[in-house]
């Protein structure tokens, strides 16, 4: 394997991680805007939904990254 060549699984894991972090930042900005404009009830409803979603997606992302590390270590 060439030093600068990444596997497709590594590229996929990096792609998922990028959009996961972008989603976290986007939600943080939306939450701050909602709290600023006085929509606290909507913000609290969205935060409870978001926490359950982030927990599951974070766990899936962790598993994808772990699988990537295992497969790339065999190469």
C-alpha cells in the first residue's frame, strides 16, 4: 500500500465523521438562536430528540471507525 493511498472504508469513515461534526455544530448554532429568540419550548423538544439521535449515530460512527482501524491494520 502506498503511503498516501487511503482505503475506501477509511474515506467513508472520514466522510461520516465530517458530517457528524458538522451536524453537531449546526445544531449548536440552531439551539443558541432558538434560545436567543425566546423559543425555549421548541429548543428543549429538539434537544431531547437530538440527544437520542446523536447517541445512536455516534455509536454507529464509533463502530465504523473501529472496523476501519481493524481492517486497515490487517493491510
